[in-house]
C-alpha cells in the first residue's frame, strides 16, 4: 500500500510556494511520526522481553509507550490530513460536476480548519493544566504527554491554511460567507436551541453531522465540529472538556495495538508470508470448481488474523488471486463482489482493529472478544462458500490436481506463515500476552522469518511503511478521540438514558433489540464506517444490551458483523469502493453482482444473532 494518496501526489506536482511549504512541513511531520512508530515497537518489545524472558519488568515501559502513543496519534492525524487518508464519504460529491466538486473540496479543508481553530486555545489550556500532574514512574509533568494534542492541532491548522491558500479566491470568499452565515444563525438561535431541549441533538448530531458527512468532510471533523457547536450554543461547559475527552479517547492502552497490527500487516505482505499462505491454499483447492474462490475465502480468514485491517487484507490477497481467477473465466464483477463480501465476513476474525476498539470503548475483555470472534466469521464463511458453489464457473479443462508432493512442498513453505495467526489468537485468548504484547511479538517474528526464511525484506520500503502506519493510525485514533467527545456530549444531555428507555421498550424482548441493532449498525456502517460507528454508539448501547440480558461478547459480534455488511454495501459503503479500487474494477460492474452475497451474509448474521453459542460457546465462562 503506497503512503502517497492521489491528493498528495497532486500537491507535489504543484510548484507554488504554498505547495512547496506544505511538502516541507509534511516531511517535517512524517519523519518524527515514523520514528514514533519505530520507538513504540522497540519500547513495547523491550518491555515484553524484560518481563517474560528475563523476568525483570521495566516499571516505566508502559508509561513511556503511552506518552509516545499520544504523540503518534496526533502527529499521525496531521500526516493523514496531508495524505488525504482521514475517513470520508464521497459517494454524493463524486457525482457532481467539476465546479461543485471543487467547492466541496474547499469545504472539506475549511471545516477541519475551523474546528481546530475553535479548539486550539482550549487544547493549549488543557495541556498547560496537566503540568501539576506527575507521571508515576518517570515523574514527568503530564504536560509532556498532553502537549501532543495542541501540537497536532496546530500542525493540522497549518496544513489546512496552506491548502486553502492555493484555492481560488471566489471559492474562499464563498466558503467564508457560508460558514459565517451558519455561525451567525447558530449564535442568534442559541436561546431557541436551548429552549427545545433534547430536540437540539437532532439539529447538531443528525442534521449537521449528516450534512457534513454527505458533503465529503472527513468524518472525525464532522463529529468534532458538531460537538463544539453543540457546547457553544447549548451549554456553559468549557471547550477544554472536549480536549480532555479527545485525550482520553486516544490514550487507552488497549489502542496501542492499533499501529502495531497495521505495521504487522505491511510486514506480512512485504516478506511474502501472505503469498505463501495463498499458494498453499491454492495447491489444495485450485483444481476444483470455484477452487480459487474458496482459496480467497480461506486466505481472508487467515490473513485477517494478522493484519487486522480490511483494506490491508484485500490488498494482500487480491493481487495474488484475481488475475488467475480472471484468466480462468470468472466475471470481474463476481470477483469483486466476493472480495468485498469476504471483507465483511472477516470483521470479527481476531485481531481485528474493530475488536480492539470495541473492547476499549465498551470495557470488554480483548481475550474474550478474540475467542468469541472466530466462530461467527467461520459461520459467514461457510454461508459464502455455499453460495460460491452455485455461482462459480466450471474449472478450466486440463487443470490437474496438485500432487501430494507439491501440496507438501507448499505446506512446508507456508508453515512459518501459518504459525503466525494461530500464535496471535492463542496467546491472547489464553491470557499469555495482551493484544499489544502479542503484536510486538508478531512483528519480531515476521522480521526474523522475512530475513532468515523467505529472504525477502526490502529495506527501502521500511520508511514508507512506517509513515503509512502513522497516517492510518492517526486517522483511526483521531476519529476515536472526536467520537469520544461526541459520545460524552450525548451522555451529558441525557440522550443515553432516553435511548436506553426506548430500546428496552422494543417489542420482542432481547431478540427484537438485536434486530433493531442490526438495522441501525448496517446503516451506520454504510454511512460512517465501522470504527466511528462503534466508538460513537458502543458506550450507549452496550449497557442497554446488558440490561436486556444479551451477553456483551455476543452483542459485540452481532453489531460488528452488521457494521461490516454496511461498510461493504453500495451505494455508500466505503469498503465496497476500496474493494473495487484494489481489484481495478468499475464499481458499476460489481454492484449488480454483490446483492446475493450481501443477502447470504445477512442470513448468516441472523443465525449468529439468534444462536448465541456461535459467539460465546467457546468462552470459558459461558453457560
């Protein structure tokens, strides 16, 4: 996966002074961000070695890792803003004419800039107030850690201003006038907004957020601006509270695993481990009807246990399998439909980043989620395999079964790769290591296997991989930060209690509640992507699920799979367009084929929802 987006490439082709300044600033951010990723890996790996190998734990390793992590999250968010990798929905904007698209791009830059400029003062004050707090092990002022929030905000403001400076004057004036009119309307209507009670939540968190999302504004900044506007217009709480909630959301130690698993996914692809797994599966099934389709499903199950990110999974599998599948006569629309649906299928396969995120925000054991996530993924894989059997083309004439010797050779080659997903799942599920610790062990294992076994290790790709890891991590963690602030605002308004009362009153008891949750998360997954939807609604809905008698791990599997189906469902699902991009296929070609696959996934999801054993049957404490 390249660390340069199309948007960044365009910037680097621009020879204006503002473009050159942005390139210089971007590189000044990327270098420390890459070093922070590397430092995070080394600190955590050192802590694991000292604790488990030498039995001499370092009392300061987790604390230092936490400090580095918050800086990585905020510098990574700045890198993501420059690379254009913050999550956003462009389905509507992409269908507009050039002039309207240019206007929307200005809006997508101006809204983050406005949000950060409103918050930069409170961010600075929040970091300054943390000076009196001392870290327990290193005895440093907590400002050393908290300063990452305003520094990241200031860097993103600088990048936004440099980009706005290269836009047309008419666009800038028009955008400034529009935002001024909206701000004036909110200011003048503040009294009315306060008077309508919780109906103001609909204005800020449905209309404002929905409009910004559909207009292509990065989702994290949609959440952030709506929260700030809500607090300014309807409360007297200081905006420093938002900075504190963002800090809290991005600082969870569980989330330390996010950048590490992203880096691990890059390493698995670079070292050839992913290809070795796919080749082994191909030797087993490549000769039968739909054999490579089964291989694709099996590869997604295996690789999902390593990279943790759906885009990385598809990018690792598609280039290996899709050309040969096309050569054998498969329709490209069918292939992309299968690729996208297999991405949705594997959402619960550990160590999915969504599992780690939901464990963090809903206070659920990561080990329990990793154990409970396997069977639901297998159920959906079996459902897809049945459909594949009926929709696959006949095998090519003359295609022979691989000999036992060839299969054995492919197995021996793939064995070091096959060990990794089982190592990750077993170590966490059995409590031997945390998700963060096992990710560092996985990175070390992959580096050793790449250097000594497969002898594929391109040192020139290390820096781009570190930058890309920082960028994707920053985008994910920043959206968790802003969504945490938004969730806090919703909770303080009393919305959480109202939602709980409404959901507990649904007909059908807990199964009615599960069906409503499926519908809600399919829609949210389609519009907001998975992680934003989880961070925003998990703290609100999981207490309701417990009150309704739904096991928290079972509920996690249901909503994650529902979100995954929405994520890969056209016309809004971003995962669907990612699959089309990776497979180099026009979205229209696959859209006519994907509905049977999504239908089968939905049937599998209902099976998982109504048979809790699939989610909790393997848990030690399950009834």
